[in-house]
């Protein structure tokens, strides 16, 4: 019998996974428009970019802040 009750915890569980080397990430920025709430843009060193989003703006802001506080941030300061 499985006694795992982890499914009762409905708080968000975050994990960051990146398929590209961090040196390929140039910027992660929050989209400034109020109407786009949780949108953020990821720009790559080659000039390409992707817009991503979260249902909750606070979650998006946490993701953007995590990028800017990570140990890899200094690699792209001049980008």
C-alpha cells in the first residue's frame, strides 16, 4: 500500500532545467506590459529569443530574479 501523501501539498514546486549552456543565455527579462502579466523573454547570445509565461506574475518575477542571482550571471554582463 502506498502511503505517500505528497500529492496533498499543492504549493508550487520549482526546478530549473536548461537545455542550452548558460553561456548561450544573454538575458532573461520581465515583459513590462501589465496586460501580459507573467510574460518574460529569454534572449540568447546568437540574437534569437523566446517569450515564455507564467499564469502568476510573481512566479515569473522569481524566475527572472533567479537568473540574475545565479553564479552564471557574470558570464553575460557584457552581452
